């Protein structure tokens, strides 16, 4: 199939590269000229394991190309994926659909033959109806179908999640579009038959309902972890003990700093905004958002206790600052709240992150080091912020020359017992 991907971000780029790997001819479009120029010269704008090699291979095989020219790409395509950003309006919680409608208008001018227009970006339920109405005009009857095909890609695992999906959800009432898309996804679902065809609105809601549920699951174990600290119980035991129940499942039960990233915070808020408009109270999602939004205060209280309320002059090292391991994405990372606060309280902050220096921090006040050892040198408190593999077997007594120092492991990477044996003052979550 000839595919046009509009919006070459985390989702668009991975989807485009993977579809080209499956043998389709793919053009990735983006409004950002610099991004497209970089992609054309082999510079990948995001950190996603395996993406660079996938892109290089398919560009070489002439199955994948990049351009800023939306019109030509849409005209040539049989299938057009809309993967532009749908950021949250912080006040109203609404998903900002300006980019989506802008792109839909551009597509409308280029409906030269039948096309399937696919919403991959996460959009409020009924957005597909609005796009269909926007595209409708007297001279393009039956020239298109608008389909919802939400993505379930985790950053850092996006290629694996694309190539081995738990399910492919296709929302459309058009038999023609459904048959074409069954064909397109056949290589991914032939063994598992995880192709789920439903209505467009149901597909749009499935995305929000899935992300809100996962966000709730994480928030649930984080609150259970708070209880575990009071009861001197190890929350990892609770996660394992309940996760063995198939009805609960063991994944997404890792207690930590709360969920961040570009999806859970945005999608839970967007779902609440839809429910408010429809005067339906989603009390559980509401409390999930409230609980997660205030999780950084719990972390700050823990740090205050660990430092005995003495922040001034203390050297604090962050190992990792992104919202999770496996990505360079800083969107809604807890470090964005913790570091400025600690800075303001007079602590000296250093950090190391495998994906490099972050423009989000004032580089005079928050010192980046390109290796763990230098970042941890003379540190009073080392905070393990993300669960990169390279943080999992460190010999802290070797990397920190200071005699007395503390560790706050907010990802529970280490065993409290082993830390005690090594005479290291160690704190973690829910243990
Ligand atoms: C996006 C949405 O944010 C997310 O809700 C949805 O689930 C999938 O698509 P992501 O890929 O992370 O996720 O967005 P982002 O990394 O912000 O990339 C969006 C890309 O679209 C950017 O490269 C931007 O330059 C591009 N864009 C934006 C366009 O090409 N045209 C536009 O009009 C607006
Ligand atoms: C998520 C969804 O998993 C994916 O299906 C959807 O398409 C996009 O949003 P992503 O945000 O990339 O993917 O990362 P994910 O691995 O889901 O983690 C989200 C947040 O939850 C991160 O901050 C992570 O640290 C946190 N998390 C995840 C936990 O705190 N505990 C867990 O057990 C799992």
C-alpha cells in the first residue's frame, strides 16, 4: 500500500518506519522543516531503541521517505495517517485539536482518489465524526472513509509494541475500509488474530479507557505503597501477590514516582473533559489524576525526611531525569518538579542521563555530567529517578568517594537488605 504519515513525532515516525518495514511505500510528512532535513540526512529526532536502524534500512530500500510537502504525499497515498500532536489545554483539560483539523483541511484539498483517512493521534470521542463532516463536500462523495486506529505504543518499546501488538483496533462502519486495513495489518496479526473491528467512536474511547485504566492501576499501587511504608511491608510483595491473579495481571504494578509522559497525563485529563461535557462523573479517573498530580509532594516529603530538612548546600545527584527509562522524553517527568524545588531550597543538583543534557534545566544551576561516576562524586544524596539498566548494578561505595551518603531509589531497583549489608543508608518506595 502507499501510505502517508502526517506528523513525524514519536508515534508517526515509529508507525511509518514499521509500515515500510512490512513492505509498504511510506512518506512521512512534517511541518517542521528542520526535523525533515535531519531525517533526510539520517539524524533521528527522538531516542527510540532500534528506530535509527529501521529507518536507515527502509530509506535504503526506497520504501521510506521524508518531506514537508503534504499535498503531493496525500495525493499519492491510498492511506493517510494523522499523527500530529494533540496537546492538553492545561486549564480546560481539553485536547487541543487545532493541528488535527488543520491537517484535515489540507487533506480535503487533495482527495484525488479514494483514500482511507486514519486518526492515529489520540482524539476525543466523536472527533472522527467532525473530521468526516469537515471532509464532506459535494464533489468528493465516496472519495474517503475516516477511520479510528488508536496507537498503544510505549515509548522505549514502541517498535516491539507495533510489531507485536496485543491488538489492532479499527473503528469504522465502512466494509471497504475494514477489508483494506485487515490486509494492511495482516502481517502483524496473522498468528494472533488480534484484529478488533468496532465502531469509530468505540475505537476512540478504547484508547482513552485503556490509558486511564493503566494510569489508575499505577496510581493504585502507588497508594498501596504508601500504606506499605506505614506497615513495614514490601510493596513488591503485594504487586507480585496480587499480580498472580489473572484478573489483575502483574504488569503496571511497579510503585514509583507516579506516571508521566505524553500520554497518561494528557489522556486522563482529556477523558475527564469529555465526561464533564457529557455530564457523566468519572470519579475514579478524577481521583487518579488528583492523586498522581500530588505524588511529587510525597517524594519531596520523603527527601525532606531523608535530609532531615537540611537542603542548603547539600549535593544531590539524579540518576536519570526523563519520565521513564528507554526514552529521551521529558514530558511530565517528576524531575521537572523535584529539581527546581530542591534548587530553590539551596541544594546543589547534578545529574546524569543516558539520553544526554536536558534544555529543561538551567545548566548553570543544574549540572549535567556525561557519566555516572562524575555525577555522583561527593554526593550527599543519590536519587535513582529512572530505571535504566545501567543503573541496576552500581557499586555505590566505589562511585561515591564520600564516606557517608544516602540513596533514594524511587524505582526500587535495589534490595534494602543488600544495601544494609553494604552499610549504605538506603531509602525506596513502599518498603
Ligand atoms: C502524537 C499525539 O501527541 C498523541 O496524542 C497521539 O497519541 C499520537 O501522536 P507524539 O507523536 O508523541 O504523539 O506527538 P509529537 O511527538 O508531538 O509529534 C507530533 C508531530 O506532528 C511533530 O513532529 C510536529 O512537528 C508534527 N506536526 C504538528 C505536523 O506535522 N503538522 C501539524 O500541523 C502539527
Ligand atoms: C503509555 C501506554 O503504555 C501506551 O500503551 C500508550 O500508547 C501511550 O502511553 P508510555 O507513556 O510511553 O505508554 O509509557 P509507559 O511505559 O506506559 O509508562 C507510563 C508512565 O507510567 C511512566 O511514567 C512510567 O514510569 C510509569 N509506570 C509504568 C509506573 O510508574 N509503573 C509501572 O508499573 C508502569
